[in-house]
C-alpha cells in the first residue's frame, strides 16, 4: 500500500504542519488531487497525490507537524479500500491491545530484547502498547534500511534539537523528551551531551536584550518568511566567500524587440525585460555550465537543468519562485510560466515545485531608480544576478556620441567554485545575447 509522506516543498524545508485535510478517510483519491494544505517555513502549499486509491488512514492530525519524509497518511487500492478507513482521531484505539480470543495464537519467532535506551525512554517511546500496535502506529520513512536511523528520524524533536543532535552524534531514539507531548527539545540534547562529558556547541546569545522602543518608535515582529530569509542570508554572508563582477549592457535592440513582441499579444502578452533576462540567463548558463553549479564539500555539483529563481517581493517578505528549464523553454512559454508563478507567490498559493529545484537566481530592481546593486547568494546556489534599471545615457559609437539605453548587471559569485574568469565568461555571453536579442526568440 502506498504511503503518503511529508514532501520537501521547498529547498529549505525541514518539517511541515498540516493546516487542513481536504480528503477524508474513505474518500477516493486520484493522481493530482489535493490531499491537504501544508505550512512550510516559507508559505502555505498544497500537497498533491502521486498515487490513486482510497485514503485509508490519516496519521497526522490538523495542526500537527512532522519532519520531511515522515508517513502522514496511507492509501489503499480502490478495491481494497472499502471499510478500512481509520481517521487520525482513532490513533489511540490502535494503541490498545486487542481483546483476548479463545483460540491460542500461533507462536511467533523470538524478538530481540529492547535496547536499554528504549526502556529508559518511558511512555514517550510507546511503553504500555503491544509491540505490534506500536510499530503500526509509529510513522516510518520509506526507503531507509537501518532501523536505528528510522527511529531517530521519527522521534518527535524540534529542528534545533535535531541539528544539535547531528553535530554531536546523539541518538534521538535513546532520549525521553521533556517538551510538549514528549517532544525532544534543545535542553534534552544538551543534558545528554553533558552526561557523556562533552560541552555542547551553543549558539551565541545576544549581547544584551533589545532596547525598548523609544518614543515615536514601534517594534514590529518579523514574519515567519522574513525570519527564514534573515537566517539564510546571514548564513550565506558568513559561510560563502562572495565576490562581485559588473557589466554594462546596451539595451537598445532589446527595448525594440520587447515593444514589438508586446504588440503581438498572445503568448507574449505582459512581456517584460525580466522575461528577456530570464531567457538570456538560461542560454548563457548552458554555455558556461560552471556558473550553474553548487558547492558540495570538496566537489562542484554541475546541474543538468537550468532552473532560475526569480526574487519576488510579497507582503510577508521576499520569496524566490522558480522558473524551470529556462534554457529549453521558448520565450513565450517563459513569459507565461514566470507570470503564473509570480502571481501564485503573491497570492500565497503554490504548486509543489514552485519553490524547489532552483540552480541560479535573478534579482531585478529595474522597476525602481536603482542603477546598480549587489545581491546575496541564495545557498546552495553558486551565483545570483542583480539587474538594475535601464537608463538613457550618452554612448560612444565609433567616432560618434549618441543617446542610448544602458543596463548594469552585477554577478555575485561563490569564490569557492567560481573565479573571475568564469564570471567574466558568463557576463560576456549574457551581454551578447541581450545586445543581439533575436537569438532569444529563434
């Protein structure tokens, strides 16, 4: 029977919370049906079904969270799903021992004795339930062979506690949580580390409590999205050695092409310079694949697909929806795909791959009087392109000085895998494509 697991709906997602189940136990499910609404670290997204059948069991109630990969529901084939539905509210019933029957059950093979750590974990580890019921009730991760790792993945623990446990090689399955509902929290990990004589790595505490707002000021709490952005951008600047390369690009022909395509309507309706830049970036990355990469320890990961994230301002902060396959998609398709993904981002309604798979990012402030700026790299990507406004300036053409339209772009690079030569080659390709833009539509 296919398990429904908590999907990774964004590149930074570690766990998700069920906001609302749209399918109930006993209902038929077709491929593509929306099963539930899931809250991630960035937005509320829809969970689609990848298999068909009957929703037999819901293991995660509305309002509860689970790590990525945890089983949250079960589907049965349609012919077997009748009469087998069990809602999440019946989870407690599954924990109770089955009533005794007259017939003597067949002997079962001897099972290994429970680990001492499991015995010490008390009711948080499921004592008091029959072993068979405990195993059927506890979520498992599909495709993970080692049982110990399986246990650790599905022990209730906060993301910070999991991170600290990984850093100090603490087995989550061996601990009893002191948080709500037996959840393991950071202090439980610190106690375990202290018990074995190793000082835990503690995050730096602020030097002092924030000052109370003075008269005429007000304090605004950051949204979940802005907190996530602040954390990731801080990590990026601390861990990624940035360097910056800029280039001026004449946009006279691009302006004329954009106006001509806009007049055609159809698939080019609503075309902007951002769409021309997306297509040009996609083609340039195929010619300089080292810029379409990620740092991975002692290796460079070169991505086969060219998926360009588009930094987009929304009410809660900044989000980066992804336009997929910018190298292969025709310009008209990119216009429609980019418009749709940005509209969904601003409405807060995302499809499953809108926030995942990005290999490069474009940040465009050309709609404002910003001539030039440098953007912060969006890990694990190796580069981000900052695009300024198109401005009218005097340009030298041979022996003449004439009016022209110029745009400045700045490439921020991860110096661990990109050097100045690679950055220069990429900007040369991008400049050539935008200065001779007919190549973007043929």
